[in-house]
């Protein structure tokens, strides 16, 4: 098994851009799975990232599987 480490940022670090054809400009990501395709986001600096470590249960390095 391999440990994989990711950096995660608060959803408020990404807001809908003024040029986006979808959603209200300036609103944060709430649920990315229901965000309309084509929505444009801008990154706002100053947020601390959180380190996330997952155990990869796959025996193949090119496939990620957390088995959860």
C-alpha cells in the first residue's frame, strides 16, 4: 500500500468568476458535483491548505483506490 498526500483548500478560496456563464459571481463552491459544466472559478489567496493523507489500497500505482 502507498500513502498518498493531498492538499485541500476551503471552498471559500474558490469563487465564481465575473466572466462565468453560470451561478452568481462571487459565490463559493458549495457542492462541486452539482456545479453546472462550464462554470468558471477564481482562486482567492490567503487560505491555509489542509494536508490529507490516504492509504491507497490498490496494488497498481496508476490506480487510486481508498477502499472506503
